[in-house]
C-alpha cells in the first residue's frame, strides 16, 4: 500500500513540475501536455465504449449486425485514438532531460517535518474575502492580457542618470602601501550576506589603520553548519588584484605571527571590545595602539562593527568597490548559477549588466538547454522571511489557532531564552498592536495579495528564495492558488547538479543571491534582511534604472489589510500601488544609512546629466 501511494505521489509530482516547466502560459495547453486532459479523455472514451457495448447487447439478431456495420468506422477510430493517447502518455515521461525536471515537487521545499505543517489538509488563510477578490481580479486581467506596470521601475528615468563608478581610479599615496602598521586577521560570523558585510568592513578598517589584511576566515556556526571558507565562495586572486592599489592583502600570516597567543598578548578583539557600528576614531584610539605594539590584531566574530557615518569618503568608496567589484563568486557557483538562470528564463545569454557581473562568461555562449530560441521568460524573485525562527521571535499571531500559539511558545522557550527572560520583565504587547506597528513577518498569503494588487497575473513565474516556510503546504497554498508557477532552485536543478553544494548553506545562498539579483523584479517582505538589503543594493548599483525592487511597508500594509472585510478591490489595488510606488522613489543615501543597501551617493555612484 505504501509503495503504491509513493508511486502515485511521484506521478503527481512529475506532472506538477512539468506543468510549471513547459514554455507558454496557456493553462489548457499545459494540462494537455502534462497528461491531465488526456487522462480525462481516456476516462470518457472508456466509459463511452462501455456504454456503447451495453447498447449493443440490447439489439437482437440482424439489428445487432446492422448497428455494428453502420458504426464500424467510428468504433475503429475510437479504439485507434485510445491507443494513440495511451502511447503518447507513456512517452511523455521519457522525452525530458532528467537534469531539468525531477520527481520532487516544489511543495517539498515548503514543507517542514517538525513545525506547523499538516500536509496541506487545512489551509491557513487570514483574508478569505480579499483572496477571493484577488482571484477574480487575476482572471479578469488574464482575459484582458493586462500587464503590470511594475515590471519596470516607476522612476527609471531619474534612476538611470546614476551609474556605478566605485572602481574609478583614485590617487593613492605609494608610501602608504609600502609602510605597514601590522596585520589584521578577521574571523567573520553569520551566513553568506553577513560575511560579505564583514569582509568589506575589514577592508575599510585595514586601509584606515594602514595595515595588511589577511584573507578573512569564516567561523563555523551551529546555526549555518557550513565549513566553507573565503576561497570556497569567492575568487581569492581576483579579490586581491582588484584592491591591490588601495590595501595590502595576503593569504596568510607570516610564520613568526602564527604561533602567537592573541588573547594572551591582548590582540584578540571581540564584540565586547568595540562598539557596534564604531567610528574611525574608536578604531584609531583602541585598535591602532595594539596593532603597533603586537604587529597583529585578530577580530573574532567580526561583523557589523564599522559605522557608515561619519566616515571619510575614500573609505566609503573602498567599501563599495569591495562589495560590488571585488567579491566575485568562484567558477563553480557561477556555472550552476548561470544554469539556474537559463532554466528560469528558458533563454541563453546575458540580458543586462547584472548578469555579466555575477556570472561572467558562464552566461554567454551556446547551450543545449531546451526552449532557448524564444524571448526570455520574465520572473519575480520573492524573498519570504517566514521561517520558524522569524515567526516565533516576532510573537505575532498568524491565524493558526491554539496549535500555532502553543507550538511557537514552545519554540521560543527552547531557542530564545534571553527573549523569554526579557518578556517576563516587560509589559506584554498584544498581537494586534504588534501587527499594527509593522513588526510581523509577511505571510505567503499577504505577499500574494500585494503581487495581485500590483497587477501581476496568475501566469507570473515566481522564484522563491530562502529557507523552509513555517506551516509548509498549508501556509503556502493561498500563494500557490493565486500564483501556481512558484519555482525554486530544487525544482530547476537536478540532485547531481546540487550535490557539490550539499551541506554548504552559504554556497546554496549564493545561488539564491544570483537568482534574486538578476530577476526582472525583486520582491522583499522584510527590509531588515541582509539578503534583501544586499540584493537591492546590487540591483541599484548595476541595474541602470531597469531593476525594480518592491518594498512593501509592513506597517502600512497591516493598516490596509485591517479593512479586509470592507475594502473594495479597486481601493485595495490603489492603496497597495501607492505604497510600493512611494518606496521606489529615487533617493540619495541618507546620513547613517547602509552604503551596501543604498549605494546611490557620490562615493559609490556617479551622476550623469
């Protein structure tokens, strides 16, 4: 019984995945090609023949032979058609490249073995009325073939006057590079995006202190469980070459410094020794004396320990040069990233500057991939921050009832003991107040409503980046009901293609970074996410006004959704459109704002009239 159910599940999974992979947006065509209509046709034909045979039995003698003779050609045609359909159906599974289509459904990525998932049996939905209206509006848009205006930037003319130029030549004192105050060793914590920030902060600090930077190391984390080092993700020689005129970089410490007890000599610097977003003055007063005394300092667990303002303009520019020009993914990541993008778009070759910067020569040249002879498929990259840790930490309610409340409370007690201690000493905040103040992660349903409100049709392809979604299929279904073409890297890459990245979460995150950065539209649900911040910055820097990013305000969206039972769809569309358009306005980086997220400033970009 179990094996039979497994085979049936695989068959459904195969048809589901193929339906999403077939080029073209006509649902009827997709169903016919995936076997759905053929299965129904065979059912009807079978019962039609059975009905006919019953009728035949009611005839007597010559009447029976007369009827058979009269309808002989129809019977032969029907039998032949049945045979053809069965043959075609059996051939469908063998004509596709297994490296493109696997038997595991996208839904497997959404499921969770431990938390919140009931196998999709009970759909968790908070806005039934709005979701129903969204479904009707999408059908209407499909009939009108009305394309969303948000495929393009709202202020593309104003943003296109800014161009990337952090790699421009600057006059650097030769004496500065020849002299050396010592060596800086950095052990960065966190995942891929936290590490990118740490590396470029370290580059700026090395320049500030006139020190030699050792290629940064990445700490092993019990959360990320990834042993990857700098050279496993980025091209070391390229990194050193791009920055060689501005900061000295070496691959390792000199032998006489390796054996030193950094803690014993006072050269071990932790988060407790330096402020978060510290100023240059603090580094000069606290770190430089140690560097001059011992010849080396080791920043352990280094991350966001350098502020954005006040900072000399040359260091700001160096940060931008580091993160946008010096950090190139290794060929292994570029190659699979290129394969991923080609399969999403069903198109070979670069489309923009973003492609070239992230994928190099791997996005050009010939390819054996199918469907490469047509216009590239447009897609949205959606970064959902609805993992169990985000959901539990927020203390919000998400419509899952008492089971959800109990489960999230238990998770908080195990994983966030400091939060629980703080909650015991503070005044409780209601779930309604948390949502009104914009402190709740957006659910997949809310993300779908925003996309529908912006006019994206149900045929839109959505690349889903991120980890497992809390609630699995039950939570994802409101999104996939409105937008069935939700895809992930696990859908588009075979197990053998993903095998080199298994157990290397940062390298897998690099594939998501590429898919998000090169997307036609990037939609974020949490502006505080490092991935969302760095991807949106990358798109601003290289996009040239043709890489729109959708940034919903959680606070404003909560106020709009609070009118779920009364608001008209037209009013909902108008308010969501106004919210997103306002966030897309062209602004210069404000004081203290991250240069990694908002590079539109004189230190990073040049304005052309």
